[in-house]
C-alpha cells in the first residue's frame, strides 16, 4: 500500500482504546499491539527513528495496518491476546502452544471414580487442581490409590466385572464393583479423599483418626486397620510437604542473558510447591524483562484457571491492567513468608537459562563439526533421517525422524508402510519412502 495511504489513515485514526494489526506486502499480520490511545500509539511507529533493530525491521516491513476499537484498555488486552494466538505474528513475543492444565476429578457415579482429566469441565463432577503437568497428576493418583483405595478403572471395566481385579488383590482398591465394600464405607473413603484434595489436610487427619478409634471401640479391627493405614499415609505426605498455609498462588520469575529470556513459573497449592515450568518466549531479543513478562502473562494465563495470587519478580508498568484482565492479585513486593518461593523461582530461572544457552552452544558446535565432516556449504539445520525395518523380509516399514537446529521435532516424525517390493530389498524400500 502506498505510504501516503498510511499517512491519511493516521490522520483520521481514533483516539479510543483498541488493538492495531500491522500488515506486510502480502496482507499478512506481522505484529499485533494494544493501545490506550490508538492514534498516539500507532503514530510512534512512523514518526521517529527507532533505536531497537527489531522495531526498525518491523517498520520497514509495514505496508498497511488495521485497527479494532474497544471500550476499555482491558478489552484491548484480551483481544490482543486472542489475535496473537490466532495469527502468531513474527514480530510478537510468542509462547509455544500448550495444552490446557490437567486436573484430578471425581465422578458422580454410585461408586465414584477418581481419574485424570484435561479439557472442558463437566459441572456434575468434582475437580481438583489445576496441576502443572500430567506426570504430577499421575503421581498423585498413584498415591491416592494406596491411601484411599477408590476405584480408578473406567465405567465399562467397572460394569463388566464379575470378580475382583488385580487392584483389589494387591490392596489398591476395595472392589465396590463386586460388593467387597459397603456403599457407606466406600462413600466415606471418597469423601475423605475429596477433603484431602481440597487442601484440608488437618481436617482429613482428624476425621480419619476419629473413625479409626470408633471402629476399634466397636471391635471392627479390620476397618480400624484400614483407617490406621490411611492415617500413616496422610501423615507421611504432610511431613514430606510441610509448609505454612498460604493458599494457592503462582510465582513467576524472569531471567535474561545474551538476548534470551527464561520465565520460571512455580505452582503453589495450599502452601505447597507442587511443580514448576520453564518457558523461553520467542521474538523477545532486545526487550526488557518487564516487557517480556507483561507480554508473557496474558498469553500464558488467559483462558486458564488462575490462582488468586500471582507473585512476580518484576514491577510491571501495566500491573493494574493485567491484574484486572486475569482477575487475580499481582504481588511484586512479597512478605517474608512468600519471599522464599520467589527466590526459588529466580534461582531456577537462572539455572534453566544457563543450561538452555549451553545446550544451544553445544548443538551449534556439533552442527559445525558435522558440516565440516560432510563438506557442506551451510549448517545442516534441517536433517531428515530414514531407516528401514522388516521381519525376515515381511512387514517392511520405513521411519523418518526430523531434527531442526540439532533438536528433534517429534511432530514431524513419519512412518510408512512399504508395499510391492522384493522382500528384503532395503534400497527399494528407501526409494519408495
């Protein structure tokens, strides 16, 4: 689009809050931004020289722009987040696509089931979490199985049982499917597990202790032993995860070196750290830590369940705006009881960044050596490796693995069924693949 057309559009641009989209010569969105005042913000791209090389490159590629006006700056932030995820513009700070957080859920069946869950919630079920990763959920489920012995099998398996399964034989389930436990006792186990997952550890211990004593007084020693084992397991967990009760919060700390940023997020639930995740935002070179963290938070949290408190290592300029959009309390000057979580996050971010940079340097060194050995003109940044396998000439299969910049790209792996060749002819199989 001619530059004069851009100038004409700038003259008549709205001063309301909104979102602007920068377009290249092909009409593709190359940058999305939000503004409290659209006219004032968009003008800055064309009215001065920019010291930042990335911004200069962006401006050089802008051939047109579009705007969307909103009522408030918060609405603009939400819309900006959606458009960035939709278009993945090359000049925006981006995050790797991630699945939704996993949960533990309890069904509302006659004999409720506890299991792993990810996706849209069923209003009739109880959900606990979110947890930082699938393996944390599976570890928790394995622990719950030992303590509460509530079934984790699918409903189809549960309905088809005529005798107890192996889980019952090794003491990991009370086999409600075949009536090995009364409905009342099973319901009590489910209720205790629900209480424990809700973060009410002390209340759970007290109730289990009372039930154990009551069963002992009634001479039901088998049931008393069951509650005793539960009590021992719960106390062990509390000893391993002892911490002051401070509710649910996430802790985000950012580290920067050589133009690369690492954001470490700790997940704290009921005062206990249950996991962490480290991310390396793309297109963040030349940006300050505050800018990167401001861009990171909406991309990471919008559309997910957010804890009531968010502890940050940086003081953000748009702190109030982000807190309003995420509907959470942002803390950047924590009290002493929470400060150690921030220190853990900061140290971990620095370590993960160091390892990330070392890994990148090592991979590049390996690629340079491979380039030299194979006498290549450029670095082998993209490699596709094929292999043929068969069983005595039958069921021939070709596999392809892909490496980009020295790292495996599993989503690009492929497997091919080879047909119509002489059995055992690897060269023909390779040719077909």
